[in-house]
C-alpha cells in the first residue's frame, strides 16, 4: 500500500518538479544497497563458518559472533546515511533561503522603482 501512495507523498513533499529524480532515487536505493549488503553479510558469515563434512554445508558455531561485524557495519552505514540525509536537508534549506533572499531583493527593487 505504501509503495502505491509514496509517489503522491513525494510529489506533495518535494514538488512535482523533482518527482522523477526523488522517486527514482527512493526506489533504486534499496535495490543497490540490498545486493551489496547481502554479498558482504554472506562473506562475513562464510569467514566465521566451518565446513560440515556430513552435509557439505557451512556452519557457524560462533553464536552471535557470526554476524557481529555485520551488525557493526550496518550501524556505521545507518549513521552515515543519517548524516547524508541531514546534510542534504541542510543544503536544500540553504538553497531555498538563498532563493527567497533573491526574490525579496527583486521585490524591494521593483517597489523602489515604482516609488521613483
């Protein structure tokens, strides 16, 4: 349901002008990161595993240590993503404020021209 409603939420929040870029980024990001993290988690699990002679499968007998480094990596990636989001919000806010200042300056100039 959310996937169906999300385009209208994105259009309302960010405007129709940037809908295709924002929607494309929002839908492709999980695909790319999901595949990358899947490969990394598999490698981490394999490095902590031993080969079971009976079944030929890899088994990790280290308990939570099997994925501990993966959890730390996920935490780091999450903090990095949060930082990137906050920077993006700050940057967009700065751009919008600069645009509003220019618009106010133009209005003041046009009012001054009318008064003269």
